[in-house]
């Protein structure tokens, strides 16, 4: 069913629904049931937004907000308006929030990693990405968790995701642990560039074989990318054709080697690393 055949949903929520339907298998680390995720997404998109203040340590204007309404439960969210993005020399201006949303869409097709429910919507400072706020242990991050075997499979998911999405900013602090010991990957504004820009602190799995279940998910994604169907139609609203083609090239490279990528020449780690 095409997006145009979903008249009862706003386009952003229709795009999410279409991508969720393409998922081969929601993995055992999935944080929410489909019904719970739908409820959260509706609240994020439709509820009234009350800005609480600026989030500390953010390079762009990032706000903590409360979302509430007569037909919605209140929840905390992170609001990143396009108008508050700091100009960058290598990324087009005013569209990091769309890359943030595109990353969430990609994660819904793969079924991993856990990225907090995210929408694009209007807010007090204009259109922006609005993402569920995760109540996390903020003393925990990649460097404090990397030796804990409970999280290895989730870190592998994040490492593969970052390569596919060409994440230029995977700092250690962009991996959160919630009170249920689930990992969450956040901050995906610097993704999907047409030129290779992977910068990450997660290089622990270099040249390891990709686990069979993740490899099958990658094959599934590759078939979707090649089909020129719903996946390309939806992603094409948020990233450019050249960026789509570059993503396909990275995905093909993973499937040819069947290994995690090796550290590449040049700058491969973001600064600061946490």
C-alpha cells in the first residue's frame, strides 16, 4: 500500500507506518510493542508542546519539552528545531532534523538499533525533530559499558547501523542505558552524507564476521533498496538521490565482505569522543 493510500494519517506518521511494515523481524531488544510505539508516536506528533529549557552540552539549539493534550499521556521529549542548527561547511543547512528522522525510519526497517521514537513536526521554534526523552543513567556510556557482555549484541547493531547511515558523530555519550538495561542510540543529525564520513568510537568489531541474523537483515534491506519501491519513496523525502545511492554502495560493501568494517584512513573518531 502506498503512502498516498493512507489518507487518515499525517504524512510523517504514514511514512513511519510504511517503514515499520517493511521490517523483516523485530529483534529481541525491541523496546516497545507495536501498539505502544504507535501510541508514543501519536503523542509526539499531535500533543501540545511546552518548552522546559535548553539541553546542556548540545552543539545546536536542543530543547527539553513536555508534550501533553486532552487525549494523550504526558511525556518528555527532545525538540531539535531546524532553525536552531549551527551552520556546517559539509552538510546542507537546516536539514539535520530531517536526517535525524531518516535515521529513525531506517532503524524501523532493520528492526535495530533502539532509536527513541522520533517524528518531524512543527513546534514553538518551527519544524524540527521531536524525539522521546530517555530516562537514562547519564554516568553510563559506551566506554563504561563496552566490556559488559550483556550489551555486545546491541553495540554490534549500532556499529553496523552507523556504517550504513554514514554516521559522522557516534560519540560514546550517544549510547544511553535506561533503567531496564536497554541501550539507546541517539543524535543522528550528521548522517547519510554522500561522501564517506563515518566517525565513531565503536571500532571493537573490526573485520569480525557479521552475525547471521544481522546479515539476513542486511540482505533484506538491500532488496528493499534495489526494488525502487516504498523504501526509496519514503527515504527520498528526507535524503537526496545521491545520498541514497551512497547508502546502497555501503550496504553492498558489507554484504560482499560479510564483515564489520575496518578502521579507515583519515579521521575515524569524533571529537570529543564522549
